[in-house]
C-alpha cells in the first residue's frame, strides 16, 4: 500500500473532473503534480501542489483553481477535511480509519512493504569502487563502495533489474609498475637484499605475500629471465592476487558484485578499435587540434593534429582525444569501448559512482552514451562521493604516504564492524564531506545514529520476547483503532510514508534518504517508549488488557518490519539484542 500514490491518483481524478467541468478538450499534464507529507505536520497529512503547477493550463489564479480541486477531492471517503494554504497548496487531513489500514498492509506485506514496480524491470548497471588494483582498498574507497551497494539495492527494491559491477583498470602503465614492485618483493622473498624501494614503485608491505607466492611458484627461475619474459608472468599473478584481496576487502563490508569487468579484455577483443570505428561511421570522429589548456600552458604542450571524438556536439566542454601521439589508445578510448559494451548488454541506466575528483568525467560519459545509443536512449547517472576524514576522539588519524602505509578498508571494518561503517557512510549526503570518528560511531547514545536505529529494532524484539514469556502473541486480526495516543498515530503516519520515501530515494538515486528516515522513525519509537515509562497505560504489555496488548504487539511487529526493510536496503543487520 502506497498511500501517497493512491492519493496522487485521486488528485489526478479531481483535476480531470475540474477540467471536464470547464470543457477542456485535453486532460492537463500531471507529471509535475505531487502528493507528499506537508513540511509541518500541523498542516495535515497530505499536501499537493496541483493548483500551482496547473494554473496556466487552466488559465486561473492558483488559489482559485485550488478551491475547485479541493471541492472535488473533499468527497473522497478517506478525507476528513481540505484546506488551502499559502500561494495555493491543498492540504488534506485524513480520517482516523486510514491508519489502521496502513498498519494492516504492513503486516500483510511483511518484508515486501516498501517494494514497488517503479522501475518496471528497466535494466540498470551500477558500477562502483573500480579502484586501481594496485593494492588493498583504503578508507578513501569505503564511501563509494557502501553508497554504490546501497543504491543498487534501493533500485532492486524499486523494481529495476540491477547489475553490480566493478571495472578493473588492468590495462594501464600502473599495472606494469605494480608488477615491477612485486618482482622486488619476489627477490626479497628469495633472500636477496633489495634496499629501499625505488621512487615510482609501490612500497607497501601488502606486496610481500605476492612476492612470497611468486618465490614458491617459480623459485629462482624468474631471476634468470629478462624483464620482457618475466613481466607478463609477474603481472598476471600479481593482478590475480590483488583482485582476490579486493574481493575479500569488499566481502568484509558485505559487498559482492556480480561482474568484474576487465579493461584489458576490451583491448584484446578489439572492442576499443570497434568502438572508435563505430563513432567514426556515425560522423563523431575527426582529425583536428585542441585549444591550449586553460591557465598556464605547459612548456611541452604542442599544437598537433589528433584523432578526436566530437564530444562538444553532445554537451561536453571540449572534444576528447582517442589516440596518443605514439598511436596508442588514450584511457578515454577504453571508456568509449566500455560504454559501448554496457549499451550492447541492454542497460538503459548506466550509473557510475565516482570519487569527488572525477567530476570532469560526467559530461564526457554522457556524451559517449548519447553518441553511441542516441540522445535520450540511455540515461547516464553519475554520483560523486566526497572525501572521508578519519578521527579518533576528535584527533585526525594520520597516514604516511612516504612509507606507503594507509588506513585500509579492512582496518576500519575490523575496528567498528560493517554495520556501523555502512550506516554512517550513508548518514550524510554523498556530495557532502564526511567526518568519521571511531569514538563517536561506537558510543551507545542518541548522538550515534546507527546505535539509535539498531536499538529501536532491538527494543521491538525485546518486547516480543518478554510478551512470549508471559503468554502473549501479536493479534492475528488486530484492532488498530485501539491505538489512540498521538505518539502512536504519529508513528503510523511515519510508517505510511515509507513506500513513497523508497520510490523518491530511488528516483533521486539518494540512499541517504533511507538512513535519515530510519533515524526519524527510531526517534518517534523511542519517544513512545519513554512515554510508557511515565504513563503505564501506554506500555506495550498490559496484563489486564489482552486485546490492547496483542494489538500493540502487532503494532510493534509493523514497526519492526519497516525498520528491518529499511536497514536491508542499506545493507545493515537489524540487531535483535544489544
């Protein structure tokens, strides 16, 4: 049951009735009409902007049109009263009989409450993390990993067909640098003196196990080869071990992607060349020159003719090079081939979760998809995740770039647990910087959002256990009209918002909305709990009132479903005791 969708439809019917009364030949465009909770609960239960977005179509002032629409909607069987506010908002106050129906639907749907067919099976590819496979994932990758995984689940819950994907950058020069770094660790494992790791190579100790594995597999045979012979062997084994390490790191966060796509495979299969040929055949590739970089021009910059993708024809700032001066492909050429590959797999939404420093990629990715699939055929959605700063009791956590040591993803998860990491990474909008304090995220207080939400779920479980011990069970057919306290009704209204919240979060690609909602619902539940301490008649278990007790237990069950369903989207375990 999506109460707001139902009323959006009813409001559309009221608008159509007004249009018919006025003799309008066509039904007005309702795409901008909304039905949502008013910002101030005192204004009612549902507010719509219908009169303000349709006044031009009707040729009437918003408040005059609002009066006509309000007269139509006032007859709805669930509407208690209608008020016009401000420039033309229509506020609806619903009858008390609505909330028992909402709660009954939660119990009927259980884990399915909040799910929808919004996406109608539309294929979406969510690519996230995609870190260079040159070492373990560090804290800088955590936020994008959690955000991407929660976004993918949010879309699944909203009826999209979703693929979670990791793009392996295994074709660039950094992979050869990694292989040479691993070769030094191989020599070290054989007992050779390697001295200080040369500048330009990866100094981290995480390559020592790779060196040991190479020593165990090849003995001294690699030492007896020239670099051109040992490099591909070391590169292949090192990449294999680094990706295994990355998969393990992600599993620590309960992230398991279905597809790990190799950039190298695009080159080996000829897809990069095919993609450029495809663009050329469509008239989107030409030989030309680019203007000098903005600002101070580098001394080595030269005005030379290049093979360029006509990106500016599709909204990009500049045209993009596809070939380097030595004839090799640019990194962007791989991006073109990768986009083409995704489009060929039938995806209609290409979603990229990138670091904040990749903002320049947005327009070029949109341009490529438009050029390859046709404008409007494929939606390209890019979400940028800002940096995470680590603190310990208010003091910044220092990292050493010189030694190659950094705080890894696994360090963070091992210290505070995956539930804390996931929730806290989502309890702030992805575009805003995030401070992560190890002390604060583990304290048991209202100031710690993940504890506050999990404690609410654990409390519902605790009451259920206590009730069972005393011989009570939730009513099979609860009479929710017995819930009359304003705190109980406020929770029922909040629960009614959940399906709409999930749809809105999916449309906006903003999983943080779910975390915010859960925190608000938990706050209202804890407030009801505290009222019960002062007012015994509000407690969940009343030994002398079996009917009210079993109804309140059913109410608790509905609250627990909503908390658990929201936490499932975020990938956070709903705690049963704390």
